């Protein structure tokens, strides 16, 4: 199958682009022709558009990874090109049930929708050697978290949860740019923005990955950390629990969100004692994810060509 990946930058490390590269590699391993551009006369069989459809002249599948609802932004204007792509698409793939409910709340329902979570090449992740560092050798256990830090990612809560729950001789590695809560503590280490393979090596050294973000969608960092063998601790809000694994620990939110526009960067407080075990089983193998996308592509092509 010839598949055009639309509105993507394979050199970017942002969430949609990062997953797009993993999905491309998974489809290439299955002997499909996947590119972000085709020469004139090389007509693709189908296009997969990420967030916004820029090439609507062929059977088109739109992948949505979330929409805007933050009252500190003009969310209606930001959503408008996404909404138009959503209505025009021949099929829509949501990352999670949460994303489907969110999109339908703001855009209405459309036909031919699917839910496919993100995935990763687990064999590759497992092949990465755990990071070696004498500083880490002083601790009995390593925990970690990673994000492009913004208030709703709840870095402060991640740190406070670690300090209240983890063993006293464990450390926490915080990866990612723009940390908005920095403390001096020999057990807390900040790496800043680092290459993906080094991040994977940290996950491979860690027992636990904390992601208490509020209303997150389908975070690739959680998928990668789970593939590396980390136990996941996350909020029960949003779509994170759908890919965190059945043994993940969920922190229950004090307020249930009704999908109304909200001040996203003012998340509610968490009660660290309100935890439950996740009951959602999910596959994060990129081979399985790629097969699901291929099924969507095949169904879409047949339906459009009738």
C-alpha cells in the first residue's frame, strides 16, 4: 500500500511527530510504501493526516491527538482548522476514548471513527542499555518523569508524590525542557532536554515513571516508559490510563471534568492517598498499532472507491 503521511515533520520530537515516525517505521517493516511526499504520477492509495488535513484529494484518514479547550487561549479559533479537517475526513482515528469524547463534545459526531492508542517498538526499547552513572549508584532505586513542562503537567505534584511515597534512599530524575518547579535536593536531578535514546536509557534504569498530568491525551513518554519496564503512576483523568497498563497506579482526581472549557493551567489539587489500580489492559506494540491502522486504511479505501 502507498501511504502519504500528511502534515508531519519526521525530524520533530513533538508528540504527534514522534509517534508518526514510530508508525512510519512500523508500516515500513510490514513492506508498505510510506512517505511524507510522493512525486507527480506516484499516486498514494491513502493519506494519513496528523491533526489537520492538507491534502484532501485522495482517501483520507485523520488522526486526532487532542483539541483545544483552555480558556486562556482562543480555543474556538485554534480548533477551527481541526474541526474542518474532522468533518471533511473519510475516517477519523482517535488516540483514546477520552479524545473521542472530547472531540465529539466540541465538533459533534461523524461516521467511520476508530480508537487506536499510540505504540512503540518494544524490542528496540528493551535493547537500550540502562544508563550507567556513579551518582545513581548511590541510590537503591531510580524513579523518573519527563515532559515539556507546563503547569498542567504537574511537575510539583510529581516531586511531592515521589518525596512522600518513594523509599528514602531512592532518587528522581526529571527530564525535559522548562521545568516549572525546581528544588535543591540531592535526591532530585534535572537533566533538561536530552536525546531520545538517553531518555530511554533512563527509563531502562528506572523502576517507576510518574505522570500526574491533568487531562493528558495519550502521552508518548508513558508509552516509552512502560515499554522500558517502568511501573506507571498517573492521574485517572484524560486518556493516560488507557495506555498506562493494567498494573498502573492511578491517582483519583477530586473533580470530574465535564468536558467544558476550563483553565487548563490551573489544575486541581491531588490527594496522594486516593489511589486505585488501573483495570485497563492495552497493547503498546507498534506492530499491533500498525496493523490496526492498515485495517482502517483498507476499509477507508474500499468505502471511498465504491
